[in-house]
């Protein structure tokens, strides 16, 4: 079992939930999807095509960070964590987080998002997510991987990096 929690991060449609669940299964640790921590008002706002504000996100990030702190000896959370300040807020609860940033072109992600009928995040907000995205800094623990690879490749490569 890994000694640190993992956040699988990226824009909506990048595959965070799919990769996160597969990684948790591979590592034998609990998995949670940060989308389930959003209050109903935030989900309604996003479904209406309105991006969330930092004030909307703050209690959500605290709830996600608290889950990570409770799983500080191993757990995987899928969470957009697009901006450095959001990752800092998560780290304020659990400083040992490792991040797996799923990357892909805006065109690929938009196609994937459009193929998710019934998801509360409309494809019209994908551009705003790319605009808000701040890649991992050199001082942040983790790695970026292109979503053009198979889930098995992404999970295997990241799992090996955790053991290195």
C-alpha cells in the first residue's frame, strides 16, 4: 500500500474518474470522486453553464482535503485541482499528496466531454477549464501524463513512479 494519497487531476473529460478508479484498484486503496463532494447549488450552477467562483470552490476543496487527510496512508481522489491555489488548499489538509495530472489537447477533451450525456458539466465550460489550468509546478509532487495513452499504461507508469 502506498504511503501517500493521490489526486488524479485535470480538466473535465480528461478521464480522472476512470484513471482514478483503476489506480485505486491497482494500489488496493479507497477511491473517491470529488464531484460527489460538490454541494447541490454548485452542481446546478455548473449545469446551467456558469463556472464556479473561488468562493463556491472553497468549502468543496476543504471537504476533498479532509477526505485526503483521513486517507493519508493511501487513497485516490479524482479532482480537477486546476489552479495551484486549489492544490495548495488540498495540501493544507494533507501535505503529502502526490498528483497525477492527466493532459490532452482541448480538441480531444472537448470530444470526450461531448460524449458524456447527462454529466452536469457541459462541454461549453471545457474552454474555461483550460483557461484556468495551471500545470504542476516543479516544486509540486507528481507527474503529468497524456490521456492519449491507455488507462493501463497511465496507471502502470504512475504506480511504478510511486514505488520508485
